[in-house]
C-alpha cells in the first residue's frame, strides 16, 4: 500500500485532488469547475451512494469537449451542427466530465442533484438522480476510452469515496436498460473495478 501523497509527490497529475466539504473539487491544472444551473437539491436526508458512469460526445463520435461543456451550461449554439437539434429542448448535467485527455470538469456539487440519469431504477429504487453521482466520459459506446480517462476516473473515484459512502457503481445502461446504452461495450469494467478498488458485489453483474 502506497502512502497517500508519496507517489504523487513528484508532480504526477492530480496531486492533492480532493472534494471539499461543499462537494467541489479544487480547480488546478487538470481540474476545472464550470457550475451548471441544471441541478437542484437532493431529497432531505439522502446522501449519494451510487456512482453512475456515462458517455457523451457532441456531435456523437466527435471529440473536443467544448460542445459538451456548453450543453451542460445551457449555452450550446444549436445552429453549429444539425445533430444538435436532437438535444435542443434538454436541460441536463452531470457532476463530472472526464475528457479524452483526462481533464476533469465539475458542473454540480456532489451534495446536489445533477440531472444525468433520467427515468431509471437501481435495485428497485427509482429516480437514481436522487441518490447518485454522475460521471460522463467523453466517448462513444464502441471507441476505446483513453488511459488518461481511466486514470482520472480512478482518482476521482478515490476522492468521491473519501467524502461519500459509495455502495455501488453502474453504467447508465444498467439503470435505464432498453433506453440507454452508455458507457457501452468499450468500457472495461474489470480494469476499472481493479483500479477503482470496487468489490465484486458492488459492480454490475454480467
Ligand atoms: Zn448516460
């Protein structure tokens, strides 16, 4: 077991990453905060216990996170691409986005409810937004995610767990089956389970 901080002491990316008591990461080189208006309060007394993984790219298959950030801030110029008509009426967000370079952008405090899951159910409990934290990976269901993304996801999982009692992780596809397919077959659950130190029973069952 490596002591916290020692391996990062040489300036490894994301040194000192942590969630403050208000549920925000401190911005630095590979961490950006762009507060979104698309959130509200969690139900009284409900803390997040579920991590939900997604993918997004706007337009689909094209990378460069600007459009995603604009979308979550309700600033997307819908005239820039015909496909954007598909999302014109949506007001959505996630707590975090990890882009292809592994940079983390935070949009919503983990203490608040982001609007990422939609109609969903986990172990018979509906409205997963109420009790989950949503992480978007910039990508598609079929293109391999980058090593930088896995590394950032591992670090983000660690710091969320230090602040919240996470009991399970699921993909959007698992909590909204038939309606959603992300993060898709490209996501390596076994790799993430190992790197994120999840127990077998906390993972989606194949
Ligand atoms: Zn999703």
